[in-house]
């Protein structure tokens, strides 16, 4: 397998939330060292680190990632921002000097969608010009908040997390049902910039541990049809995914999907993201 690249991981100084796999009672895990060991075992050479500081324990995540990126070439961090923050060109330049290659948004609810629309055009222009990646966690109609932005900045590289969070299914989906659940995500395929992370599959099936998540494969088929294989990237969702699956299972399900050829899997599992990261790094 050619070099893999992971489009969605988290790294926290004090581990993911209390009660998670990396924070069990009696367990003390260095998440950076743990992930590096998994990289070695599974041929991963680079990772897009999704910043998140939406809880007290994670409040210093951007500062932590700024320290980590200086020590590890495989770390490509995105800085967590709230849409209501003053996201100026000056602040982006500062983040670039710290080693960041993108931003991380969590857009849930009307208030955040409204705030997103107030981010100045010069910010989006800067992000497009520098080929930065904009990791986004959102769902349903909230994806529509990007439409007026993409109408002006169609090459903006939004990278939608977890298949766009279409919901969990306990039975096989029809193509029509999958497309209905993904309607707001598929509506962004007409723009050149958006990509989709094939990550967080545990959130697509009920029960979450229902590997290889065959009931949800129609989601992937719909994304392949509308976005094309070249705009899809694998993400492990380390370490939250380890509450439900093993790390190799986050990759292994693609080989079980009969509609994906070997060349498709190589793109999804590494080539597509490595190309995006190279362009973002060159511009930085």
C-alpha cells in the first residue's frame, strides 16, 4: 500500500474527554506517541490534525498543536476557531507562522451559521489563495450556511468531516434514502473546492461498532457519484473512534466495498490528502 495520509485525527495534551479510550481510569496515554506507533504499523505518513477547543479540558488545544508541529513533520494542524471570532488576515498569518495549514470549524445551529456568514470576504480569499484546508464538522441544513460563501469563493477547500454526519442507520439504506440524508452535503459538490472525509463510520450505523458498516455503504456510493473519488479522503478520527473500533478497521472497510477499485482506495487512503497538504505547505 502506498503512503497513507489521515484526514481527521485529534491530539490532546491531556487526552480526549473523560471516560474515552485514552482516558480510562488507570490509563495514561501520550496521544502523540500512541498515534505515531499506529502510523508505523499501518503505513501512515501524514495527518491532518483537527483542532478542537470547545470544552474546558481542550481550551489550550491550539497552543498545544503549535508546539507539537515543531517536533513532528507528519503533523499538519488546523486551528480551532469559532465563526464569531475575529478571523482576520493578520490572525491567519500568525497561525501560518506557527505551522498551521488550515482552520477547524464546528458549525451546529442557526447562531453559528449566522456568524459564519459574517466572516469577511478577505478571510475566505486568503484561505483560497494559500490553499488552506477548512475542516468542518456540521450536519443537515447547517451545511447550507456555506452556500453563499462558496458562491463567491468556489475553490475554498472545505473538508467535510464524517461524511457530513448524515445519521446512523440500523438497516440497509436504499440509494434514495442515502441521497436524501446527504442532500445538503451533495449540494456542495457543484463547487470545485469542497472535499469529504470518509471518517467517523461508527456514527453511520447503529450499533456504532457494526464494522464494516455495510448498511451505510450507500452513503459512500452517493459521495463517489457526486464528488468523485479524487475529492474523498480517509480519516481515522483518532482517538474518539477507538471507543468503538480498532484503528485498522477505520481503513479496512474500504477494501470490502465492491464499488471501490484498488486505485480508488489508494487515492482515498492517501494520495488525495497528500496532494492537498503539499499545496498548503508550499503556500505557507
